């Protein structure tokens, strides 16, 4: 049986950069907080908590911190959060992904010009929440074809479309096409991360030939959820797991499995990927 592991599986540039910075700060000592879980992976967050890193789940919690360092994770935050951290007299460790920072700049600059910012993405995702916080006027978030079709705007209003970095590339193209058909004056900036696009493309290719597909990542990870959807469309026997403990493959069915594909979201550590890969190789 062949086991095919996606080369792009695991930590992306932005996540690795953020993780390295947090572990570096742990070595320096002092009170350390992350504004929200540093990444959408419960195993990693639990490990950091065991090392004394505390997660702040709201701005209200942040307002009660008197000293220490606060990490702004790779998802980024609204502009006002920087002001709040400064007012609290806290040390700010900003590990916002550079690709997300780029969207913040675009949103701020284009909204200053009077453009309506449209964000293609998940309205509840922290990255999108951060982007909205850099717009001078309320942004519109579009995540489905139905929402795109129902969108209306005065004809003389210019629109700037950006995307959540981890959004499904094909869906992004579909939604942009709907906007184009409406005849609006639009400026489309494809801000989907290249690593995300490559990860999704590779996952689709492997899932198309695999008998069984395993997608590893946190249950709250947007980019992992999209990988699962892409793989499930191409391989009916697709499993979404966080760790090896969640994997439930029927050993009796192994004889009919010729190829197992494995991919993982941007917040999945290499040790978890290797553990799953080794288990499959040995047991099936």
C-alpha cells in the first residue's frame, strides 16, 4: 500500500514564525499572554499553557492585565487593540503574518479613498475580525454565493475585494465572478496566501487518487476545514482528525486500500503528522 504525504502539510511560514517567537519569549521569562489561542491546535496550546503561557479570550480580560507581554497572533487584530495594549503599559509582541498585514494596509488605504471593502471569508474568523478593524467604514463580509448574489451597492460606489488568506481559492474565484457580473466598479486583490493555495491544490491532487484520505488539524482551524472539504469532494473515505487518537481506520478494510493520502493544516506540528504517517505505514 502506498502512503502519500503532502509536501505542504504542517506549519506555514506565518505559524512557524509565531511559534518560534513565543518559545523564544518563554525562555526570557516573565508573564506571557496570547490574545486568543496562538494557533488553532489544542495540543500546541496545552503545551504552551504547561509552560506558563496564558490565553486571553477577550479584550475585557486584556484590560485587567497589569504587566507582562501580550502576543498578537498570526491572524492579526483590529487597529484599536494596539492602542489598548499601549494604554495598559504592556509589552506588545506582534507576530501577525506579513500576508495578513498586507491586507490590513490595503483595507485601510482603500477605505480612506472611499471604497467599500468587501472581504471574502468567514465573518466569525479572527483574521476577518482583524481586517474589519482596519477599515474606516464598516466592511462587508461575503462567504457564500447566495450572499454575493444578494449584495447591493450604489452604482457610483467603488468596491475593493480582498480575501481571508486561508479561503478556498476556487470559491474565491466563483464569488468574484458573481460580483463582476453585477457591473460594479471593482478592484479585486487576491490576498489568499500562496502557501494556502498550494496546500489546497496538492490536497486535491492526492485525494483524487487516494482510496482513503486523512486530514490532520484543529477542529477550529479554518484552513484545515477547507482542506477537508476539498478532499471529501474527491475522496469519499476522508477522515478529519486532530491527533492519532482520533484516527479510526478499519484494519479489515486495509486489503482494498491501495493508496492512503495524508495532508495537514497550517497549525499542525510535524510530530503529529509523523506519528500518523508512521502508524499508517506500520499497521496497514
